[in-house]
């Protein structure tokens, strides 16, 4: 097995591309965006995922780029401070933890820097059809000419195109957790100084924190709701949904909503998990949020993407060609990956629902983030 198409140039896809190339495969990465996606919230790297960063050679740089919060405040709906802490931030945990929180765009840039030589990129393109045969997977693209690959991996997020093409409608696989979240960046018009601020009210909340030397803000806004019918490509409609659900909140809410309306990097989606009995079909497999999104409530989506990309690369590289053609070797690799990842996925997804309305216990987090051992 040599040629692998990876759909999605984010954490799982870039990790997989780097380690496939290191192990002698030829990866191609197709990404709908014209380049690496900017913006995004701060993400956490914990437990065995730190070992993946170390083996990739970017752990020291990730630590240098980590967020530097001094503490946090919790406000009520009117902006009155309820409590504060200088020991932890709700987004990342205790400040004395060895875990690393950094901006998603910084992490993807680090991973992309390692997934360069020998990795082909098709930016501004996407997969439109998959046709499996004994020769591999024939892939049609929106723009590029059709090509055949030994294997295809969907690392294209919660709304995965590869998952839809290979496994059917997303409604079969996405478990809605009763909320929606929006993320965007803005200039630091609040003057926050390495301080995270949360505002919570019945059914709505948001978190604001400074980055880039306190010159920018990252804002995460959320509200409780059952499944909504909206256009996943229409950011204007999505911004209107968020503004409507948060308009009753006080403090700096009006200014934050206005900044959201102007933000070019706005992201919005359901708080949801991907639940599947199998994450591979023939020579097609899923990684990261496409296959096992744990939701933002777990705090472990990035770590799962790093670990999943690494383990999948290990197993693909270890697979023999098989007497039945490429698919037999690919299938055995995917099956071994699923077996190794099963407990890790289950424990990390459980973090999101262990304590509705609050964080999972420290004991559960410790167990989940170390629930897998990397190979040699």
C-alpha cells in the first residue's frame, strides 16, 4: 500500500500525512479551503497526544506558543462577577498541568511544517465521488482529474463528505447533544490582559480570552437548542441565529455580537458526537472528528485527532499487500486501528456527557487521556 488520499488539512489529516510519509507512503491531501484554515479557538493537547507532538518534533514549539492565562472570571447574565480563579481556566484546566493549550491555527501550522516534502496538496478542491474496486479507490474531485488511490481517509470534520459518500447520510452517525456553538476572532477591544472571562445564563453562554500578546480576542458563544434546520454554508444565517439567542445577555454582549457580524473567520455548528459501529469500509476509513468527534464538551477532540492520525499511519504502514490485492491489506490495517482506538474513543466521548452542564471529573479526564499506548 503506497498511495493514500486524505480529505482534510487539519489536525488529524496533517498528522496522518506526516507519519505516512515518514513510513514510506505517498500521501495526497485534498482540502476544500484555499489554504490552511485561519482562526479557531484555543485547543488542548493532553496525555498520549503530547507524545504524538514530541515524536513529530513540534512539542517544544507548541509549548512556546501556548496560551498564557493568569486566571478567569465567571459572570452572570448582567455581567456581575460570581467567582474568579487564578489556578485554572475552564477552557484548559489547571495552570500547573503539563497539558498544552494553543490556538488551533498555530497547531495546524506546526503540523503542516512537518508534512511538506513528499506530501501533495490539493487546496481549493474536494472529493465528489468514491468508487471502490480491487485496484483501489477511484476518486472524482470537484476540479482535479479523477485518480485511483490504494486507500482514502476522511479527516474532513463533523460534516465529513467522505463519511457521507462511503457510509451514508450524516443523520445516521451524528448524535446531537442539545446545543450549538460559534467561534470567531476580533481585536481586543475589551482590553483583557491574559484573563479569560465567561458569562453564563439559562440556555446561553460565552467565553472570551485574549491571544497574540493580548492584541486579539477569541470568542466562543453557545446556546442550548434541539436540532435546527439551517444552511451549513450560510454564515450570515448562522450569525443571525447566534445573535437572536444571545441578544438578551448583558455586559459586553452587544459589542461582541457586532464583532461577530464583522468577523471573516466565523465558525458555527452543533455540539455533537459522531457514533459509528465501524469507521472503515473496504479501503475507505475515517479519522478525527469525521469518525469519532467527541464534541467541544469533552475538551479532547484535538488530542483524539492527533492520536488517531498517528495510530492510523502506524497500521497502514504495517499492513502487507495481502494476497487479495490492495484492499485486503488496507482492510486489515483499518481493523487494527479501530481495535486499538476503541477504548480511547469511548472514554473520551464519555467525558462530554458525564456531568451535564459541567466538566467531567479530573479522574475521568486522566483515565481518558492516557487510554492508549503508541507503538514503537
